[in-house]
C-alpha cells in the first residue's frame, strides 16, 4: 500500500467530479469545436463546475488527432495525441447489448464518473462496442459512441443518452426521430450505425443481445466530412 499522492487528493480524481469532451482534430484544427464547447459548458453548469476556458491551445498539426479537454474545480486541462484507430473496418463492426446501466442523473453528460461505460465495453468484448440501458430497460447509449438505428424504415436516435456531436453532424438535414427505444425493439432493427469522434460514423455489421443476433446490411455514409469519416480514410 502506498500513500495517495497530493495531486490526487481532489474531488476530480477521488470522486470523478469533472467534465470532459474529446474532439477530433485534423492538421491542428479542432473539428466541431463550437458544438463541443457548448455541450461542455452545459455539463459544467449541471455539475457546478467553472465554465471551461473557451480558447484552444496551439495544437500540433497532426494528420489526425484527438484533443481531450477536461474541466475540474481547479482549471481547464487539455491533452492532444495522434488518432490512430487502425484500418477501416470495411465489413462493419459488431455491437453487443450489455447488462450495464447508465447513471440516472448523469447519462446526458460526459463526466469523470465514467465507470459504467468502461464496464460495458469490458462486458461487450470482443465486440467493438457495447450498448447501455437506463433503469427502465431502454437503450440509451454506447460505451464510447452514439447509436443510430433504422426501425420500420426510419432513422431513430435513442433518447436518454449523451447528445452525440458526431451523430448530430451526420444526421443534419436527414429525417430522424428521437424517442425512447425499448430493448425488445432491437430484433427489429434493419440497419444501425455508431458515431463518435474517435471513429466517425461506422455501420454495424452484427448486433447481438442476450436472446438475439442480427446480421445487418452495411451502408457507409457517403461523405468526405473530416469529422465523419474513419480517421485516415
């Protein structure tokens, strides 16, 4: 057993009282930064944290990067690293519905209280992504991405989770419905996608649950938007 370092004796590290966002960068430009900043401000307000610093630091001109901005009671902190997720999964990815639930008050925010999402990803392995439900058994979010479903020929965004910014950018100008999605509706999904800063928009090839498994047709988005494509694609 070791003494706790002084720098960890703070609510952000002891209790997860922090807000953060992860922003894709392209040649040193932070993509969708105004949207990320607005969402981060909302989370800081909800948690009683100071407003995030609005001005970005100078960023290295990485071909593809991931900027993490974290706000604690003390300050706004940042880190920037290359975004290298590997080859594009041309045949799509596998997603598994997990037994993990989101926090009932914090599901709409990106906070340091991140354990449910880590547990969902762990439970879903070796699937690429794990989906979480709320206490009412409704699908609300992914462990690291935001889901989009096709049900009855219409695009559906499950209500109750984080307002995904990559997802919003992709759906802009498209017709979709945001509503509660019960898990017993998932066997009726005809196509699905996951959306996030780290991966862009990726089609789901296989969707698995405790009592169902679906092989879905693929449709990669027809776009060259730097925030929506697979990094390096």
